[in-house]
């Protein structure tokens, strides 16, 4: 059974930084696409960033240049470094994973992933 556990959320002021972590346990696979999604109240879930087992990364246009996704394979942990945070980044952030596939051009479709964490709240005040 796969478990994805996020941590690192919190409240910061505009322009601040946070680093989210996602620890994966249970079954894992050497070929995967893992990512971060977010959902704000009243808005649809959106893909933020993804990275696959080949090391290729993908980002939403809204976070390019501000967010960095990375992974520590030895620790089975995924990270999302978020800098220059804006109030519009306020949302619940979810870690997600799909085994047996690399990230594709459709990486931001939530239906491509079959494992999700419980989410961690990020609040950015102006």
C-alpha cells in the first residue's frame, strides 16, 4: 500500500518562502512521475510541478522561476521549494504519484495519477 505524506505547509507573507516535503512509503517503482497539485477554495485542482524517474521536470506557467521541484531517491522524498510566494499561491497542496510511467505533456491532468497525499495548507498573506 502506497502512502504519500506531505509536510512543510504554513502561513507566510507575500514574498516569503516555504519548502514542502512528501515522503513516499509502501510500494514504489523505479519508473514514475511524481508531482504537486494544489486546490484553492472554489477553484479547480491544478498541477503545479512534476518530476519523473528520468529527472525531467515540468512546471505550471504560474510558478515557473519561483518554484523548484526536486527529489531525494535515497529518502523516497519529493520536495517543492516555493519562493517569492504570492497570495494567489494560497491553496491546499497535494503530493501525487504514478508508477510505471514518465511525466508526459499531460502531466497536469490529475486523472493520470493514482496515489495522493492528504494535503498540506499553504497560506500567503499580502
